[in-house]
C-alpha cells in the first residue's frame, strides 16, 4: 500500500510541469517576442474569469472580442499600472498596439492584449518584471512569463518553456534574454522545418502520390496495335514491377531533387518579398496538386516525365512553406540562416517520410495486388484533394484535417520531441 501511495505521489510530481505550463483559469500569461532589429514585443493573456471578477463585468466565459472592446482602455490602464518592465539599461514604457485576440478554451477564453516595449531596440542582457495585477483580488493567482520568440535563443513559436513564475508572495523576478547563439537559432529553424513538413498533410500526400509509381513501370505498348506488350511479365492495369533497386532509387532521387529545387526557389523569393501570392490561391493549388499527381498514376499526363509535376507544383509548395514563416512571426532576422535551416528541416522531414514508405513499396512491388492498390490509393488521394480544394477555394472550414492533426500527428510529434 505504501509503495502504491509513493508511486501515485511521484506520478503527480511528474505531472506538475504539464499542469502548470498550460493555461489555467487563475493564471495570467505574458508572452514576449525578442527581435534583434525592432526590439521587444509581447501580449498579456488574461482569462475571462479574471476580467469578470476584477472589473465586475458580465462577459461570460467565452466573450467575443467586440464584447470586450468597450472595456479595453480600462483593462489596459489596469495592466499599465500593475506591470513594470526594466533592465540594466533602465525602465521600459509599455505601449499597447490596440490589437486584441483570444484563445478559446472550454473553461474560459483568454483575452490577449498586444504591446511593445518602447526604446527596446538595444536589447538588454536580462529583463525584470514587477507585476501586481490580480494578486490583491485573488491571492492564488499566478503569472507566467515566456519568451515565445527569440531566434538566437532557439525559441520559435515557444509555448512551453516558462522563463518566470510570479505569485502573490513573489511579485518581481528577472530572466536572461541573452543566453543565445546563432547555432541555437539555426537548429530551431531546422526543427520548425521538420515540424511543418510533418503536420503538412497535403505536402506528405503529394509526396506519396509521386512516389507510389517508383517501384513499378508502365508496360510499353505495341507501336502497331496500341496494345500493351506483356513479354510474359505479370502486372495489371498497365503496370509491371521494377526488376531491381537501382531504377526505383533513381526515380525517387529525381522526384525529390526537382521538388526540393522548386520549393527552395519560391520559399526564398517569397521570404525576400520579391514574389508574393495570395495564401488562398497557393493553398488551393497545393490541394489540387495532390489530386493531379494521383490522377497521373491512373492516366499519365506527362508520360515518363513525372519530375515535371514535382517541379511545377513544388513551386507552389514553396510559397506554402513561406507562409509558415509568416505565421511564426518571422520578421526576416538572420534571413539566410533561417531559410537554410528551415529548408534543411523540410528535407530531413521528407527523407524520414520516404525512408519509411519507400522500403515497404519496394518490398511489396512484386505482389499482384500492388498495381491495383496503387490505383485505388490514388483514387482516395483524389477524393482528399477535392475535399481540400473545396475547403480552401471556397473558404469553408471542414473538420477532418484538424481532427487528424490534433489526434494523430500532434501527439506523435510531441512523443519524438518536435513539439
């Protein structure tokens, strides 16, 4: 019994970081973004429960932004009075940008008030926060401070590593923002590249559609009759298996090379803001590319020139990758290193995916069902492509991909340490 009790206590101890790192009803959070050129930006995240309690409001647990807007000045004045940032270089004035956003949670939404620290372009070694908000009204309240973005610290889109915990009994604290290196930033961008090819189901399925025919070849047709030449080889629906590894590997190498060249070109052009395309157009074409590549497996569009599909549509996939950098709040810092790191991550992600799929395809290529399987998988990919195309072209929010990300890809990514 005693051993069981100790095991339960130890288990709860291990779970403590998981609980405290998340958004909780009696927490406020401050996320900071550290930019080498433009200084420090951030946002206060305050739970609707706290706003109702402290300001005597009746917003409910899930208020819309417009419902909070009439009280924005009052709330921001309260935060200004109770939050003070300083460093070895002096005190910083908090300037609210006027932007508000929110995070939807079942037990109460968090309303976000965005700000910047005036005259913070010359970055200090550390920041000190003196924070008195909500503690007098609720002694159990906690404030968590995290650096969401700090390129050289290797923090890109960080939500989990908390730099500072403040409570009723400890309302002031300091944390370093200069424990940094270019190597940390580069590795963080590699990790982001791997992560975004992993959760980019459309990119993965496009690759799958392209590599399905890698271990088979279409039967040649008789020049007179137009009928497929069998030569005693097995195969259905016009496909026969490759006889050895080399042609299959060369096919994969060619597809991946042209896809990589294409998306590298447009990722660079878009990140440098030389060419930009509307996100809705790009995402719709990416969805269409999956279906076209799959259709090519059923009825050839570019006979013997599969690399054409990889290259042409790879250009649009590059624009899609570029939009990811914008979503991360990337502002062009260390642009060359960021692009190289992100691209390396994308390639590592691709190689990992192909390394898992390709040996299976090669192993089963001689089975008589492979050609049929490939065709029916291609039909399935066309259906998925049509689903995405409708969703993106007509700007409708269909739930399937979010369910797959949330229940399958995100947990697997967390297990291997990508998130």
